[in-house]
């Protein structure tokens, strides 16, 4: 299970909702998402694909949408996720097969 899917499940989405959300995200057309989500997705995409292209204008837009502290949090988190992905890729670590945060069934 991918970490994005796992986090969506932890946030409370059901399996079919997670699958639908992931399909929508994968299209790259986020026009029907709320403005704040579009800004966060754009940040994640740009820092993942072409981090050197992240500009002062991009930063200013994040601050406008989220405020300075939250914009810094988002930027840090996206960078950290990219770092962890590169470490996992370098060591060829497999993704978990199951959501490790799913509570164990009650007996």
C-alpha cells in the first residue's frame, strides 16, 4: 500500500473513497479541488518533479493561501517526504502490503 493511500485511510476514508481520490489525484487535473488543496498539490508536484523551479512567487502564493507558518510546515513536509522516498528507493525498500495503522480486529 502506498503511503498516500495509507494516510488517506488513516484520515478516515473508506477503501473505495481512497481508490477514487487516488485516481483523481493521478490525473493531474485538480481544478475541482478547493483552492488550498490545489495550492498544496501544486507545491508537492513542483518540489517532487522540479525542485529548482520552486520560486519566490510560489512561496508567496503559499503564504497568501496558508499563512507563513503553515506554508513553512507544508514545504518542510513535502521536502521530508521526498527525502524519505529517495532513501527508500536507494535501499530498494518495498512498500507495506497492508495499512500498518489499521487497528487489529477485536477478539
